[in-house]
C-alpha cells in the first residue's frame, strides 16, 4: 500500500505551524503584537488529532505497539533532556555562580523562573517525566510546555482504537456523546471537570470524525456550505462573547472552551476539504517534516527555548515583524538540525536496548 503523502504534507505544515505558535507565544511574548499571536493559533494541534483519526484503524495490537515505540522514544528523549539540563547547571555552578545561572534563566521571563538549581540531580523529575507529569526543564522551558499534547494523544489513541475495534457500527454514537459532553461542559462551566476529561471529550470528537472521513472526499457543492457554517460560527462567537474574546483564544485552549473550539473549525474544515483532493506526488521538505513529526515536535521545544537568547538582544534593534520572520526561520532551521540529531540519538538508544535485550535473554 502506497504511503499517502498528503497526510505527511499536512503533518509537516501542522508542525511548521506549531513552531510558529511557539515562536509567537514564548519568546514572542517580548515583541510580537497580540493580534499575530492569536492568529498563529489558526492551524493548531487539533489538526494532529484529526490526522491521527484518519490514519488509525481497529488493530489493537498494531496501535499499542506503535504507542509503546513512541513511549520508549519519548523516554529516550527526556533522559537526554534531563542530563543536558543537569550538566548545564553543573557547568554554570562550577565555572560561574548561582547568580550567573539565575541571570541566565531570567532571559525566559519571570513566568518561567528556574525552580531546581542544584548540584544534586533531581531524579524525581526524570521519573515524573517518564510518567507524563511534565515538571519544567529549566534550561529548555518550551519543551515541557509543549508536552500536554502527548499525554492527550496517548489517552485519545487508546480509547479511539477500542471504540473502532469493539463498536465499529456505533462510531457516530460516540461522536454524538463526545459532542454532547463538550456542549455540556461549555454551557455549564461549573460542570467542566479538571484533568484530561475536557480535552478528551473535544479531541475524541475530532479524532473520530477524522476516522469517519478516511478515504472520503467532501463533495464540491458542499465546500461553500461548510465554510459558510464556519463563518457563521465565528460571527456568532464575536457577537455572543464580544470582540475582546479574540484576545482570549489561547486562554480558552486549556482546556478547550467554546471560543477556541470554534477557532479550530477553519483549519479542520480546510484539512478535510483538501483531503483526497490535493495530490502530493513527490517527497519534499514539508513531507520530510511530516514523516518525522515527533522528532520535530521534540526538537522545536529545544529550538524555541534557544531563540530567546537572540530575541532579547535584538528586539530593540529592528521592527517586530522583521524580527519575527528572522526568528521563525532560525527556529525552523534549528528544529531541523536538532530533529536530525534526535533521530540519530533515538536510533542509538534503540540499539542499546536491543543489545540489553539480547544479553538478558541468554
């Protein structure tokens, strides 16, 4: 079966969009105007959940094996991250001072103040990372700030494959239940549960709708209708919540609330409109990113942390939009380089695990 390059292309564009979002909302807090920061959320993580739904099937064994591989890859990455963070702190304390380190971390802003500067390794942090409790990595704050997506992805994929395997004729019922829960939580905010329930209710809807779209195409005559509905939803949102809701979109993302949910409609509609219509016939830079999306997702967390040290000295020297373009391009280049290195490191990690498996099996 030939690989659908449209899926890789869409994942690649979504990953590039995530890099832009993290350029705008992290280091961009110092210089990018709020309007651009909000518009960066037009193409956001909901696309990944929809694409996951399109590519997912009912094979439990295959899905759990894929998730296990992802978990091991994630553990290899956070182990590397842990020691990079720890050795940098040892370097700073040994050759400079605590004050120097604190000044270094102040570059990220007071919101991301370092919490565990010590010569003793904080092993509990590594253990918590393995278990998807994302305490901050002081030297690379954007990394753990990005990982909420991964926990939801694991939960979503497990429940999604169970639905597809055991209730294949009732997927529409589950979509209805998830929509009903999402509406309930948003109509009665006091009922909105803490934890992952609200995230899963909305993103499971996206996942299952993506799965129902698998192999299908939105008819041409329906395209104006669906975009018209999106436009109507946006008009209603601004009428009901007021114009200032535009600047609150990001706050309504954690967990997903009505304004953010409506904000995702355009990107999701565009994804499904182009699916089975836009033909990508050759490998390119974007499809390469899509094929290696997880390594770019890991890599952009590091690169989006590093660009802070360019933003702070340059933000007063040029117009904000010029700096934004420069920083974004640098961020993409750094993410590409780091992702390539992480892929090689991951390969080495798997070789070590295979060596240990053979040794312990004797």
